[in-house]
C-alpha cells in the first residue's frame, strides 16, 4: 500500500499570507495529482505532475514534484478567502492513492 | 456539461436495510470508482471498474457491492448497512486508472442508525 502523508493537517492563515503544504511518501510515483475540495462538493483536479523536479504554476499556486518522485509541495502566494478548502494529493502507479488532505482556512 | 451525478445526496437509513447509491457519468469514461471519505483518513477506494462487466475490489470493499452493466452507470450497493458504514461517499470517473483527471460526483452523505 502506498501511503501518502500530508502536512499540516490543518492550516488557518490571514488573507495575503503565503503558505506551503506538503505531500510525502516512501514510495516512488509515476504521477502525482493535487485536488481541491470545497464543502459539499467533490474534489476537483488542480494539477498533474509526472516528471521528477517538475514545477507547475497555476496563477498564485505553485506545485513541485520532488526529484525522486516521492514527494510534492503546493505553495500559495498571497492567499485569498477563495483558496479555503481541503487540498488533497493523490499518487499513482497502477492506481491512485489519496492522502488525508490539508484543510486550509484563509480569513479575510 | 461533463459531470458525474450521484443520488441521493443525503440518506439516513437503519441497520440492515438494503440501499443503492446511483452514479452516472456522461463523458464515456471507461474507468469508474467509489470512495468513502472519513475524517483523518482521506479518500479510500471501495471498488473500481475498468470497463463494462469488469469490477474489482479497492482497499475497503467489505460490506459493499457494485455492478457495471452499462458504461455510464456504476451503482454502489449496501446489502445490509451497518453503523460503521456511516460516511461520505464519492463516485468518480476518468479516462484511465492513473494520471488522468478524475471527475467526482457531489457526494452522498450516508448515516446508518
């Protein structure tokens, strides 16, 4: 079983602050995805990374896949209340496994 | 609009009363799966289906059944629900099993009393 650990579990910050959340595993993944889940909704894909060391940007969000393809980070610059949600990482080889998520609250 | 539709959104039932949660996708995806989401445990896969008439167990299949008679539909069946199956359930579909975008339904919150 590929175990994905996400940290921190909870994060509460003020609007305008920067933050980084992490997704770590002892397993090597062929791909890794980040999803955001808002209350009452299903997760929605933000990004897929497949190459070790890859960096992808989505507006104020920066995603990095570790060189060894065992870990990933999500950095948000100048967080806004609309960024509030549960951020899930999912790693895959033969199938996808999800971490437990980081619950982010951005206060105005 | 591409979507995965689950019904019902909310369900309260009693122990032992059979129930079915329906899931339908309109994207012609071959791969569909069911997850349960519990606090601190994340999304755990219950069952998945690679194509019509092809289903297999995920990580937590006990107490659940599925069927895939048509490509678009993938119902989740609880033959004899128990309180430990109280959870938030999600159906998802994707083009492939790995590395392609998974589209999730809006979830079904099930309470078994």
